[in-house]
C-alpha cells in the first residue's frame, strides 16, 4: 500500500481533508510549516492529467487555502513544489508547500549555484519555443 495513501490516517499530521484532497505535515519536514497537499485517490506523480476536473479544482483550492495559512503563520511567502523524474521519492501525486525567505528564482539559484538570471538571445527563445511546441504537437 502506498505510504501517501496511508498518510491520511496519521492524525498527528493531518491538517485538512476535503472531498477529494488532503493536507498533511511532511514527514521529517525541511522546516516548520513544511506541508504536503495531495489527492486522496492514488494518482501517479507523472500523470496529473488523470485527475478529474473536480479533483483538480479541489486540489488547487486546498493548495490555495493552505498557502495563505502557511504565509500567515510563518510571516514568509510560501513556495509550492512538485518532484518529477528521478527526483520522485513517492509515486503518489503531491505538492510540497513551505515558507521561504527567498522567492523560487532565488531559492533555485542559491541551491544550484546558478545566477538568478541569464540573458539568452532572441534565437535561443525561438529554438526553445519551437522544440517544446514540437513535442506538444507531435502526438
Ligand atoms: Zn497513494
């Protein structure tokens, strides 16, 4: 059985349950107010489009509500992240939410030791756009 499917039973971590979603305190959190929001149904992390419209809406509403609460309690702005590919440690779709002193650009730049902004040429924008569009429309 999936650890995240089961996590809804962990009363000491369960924050809120809606019709299709729930929010729990992350196990071994990065910091205080590190929460996770996920669908109740076991939807694969790689297949967000398996969510029904009702489930998606419910999940986004819960994320929105929890974001405001995290920000109120922490006096910082919240970051919402989802692992993908080789970074996934759980198959069950879930979003991490936690307060951060930095915005997403600063957070990633600091962590990855990258500049916060790079200049790319008009041609590179076009190249990137076309490669992504090709993938979108090739099926
Ligand atoms: Zn699951």
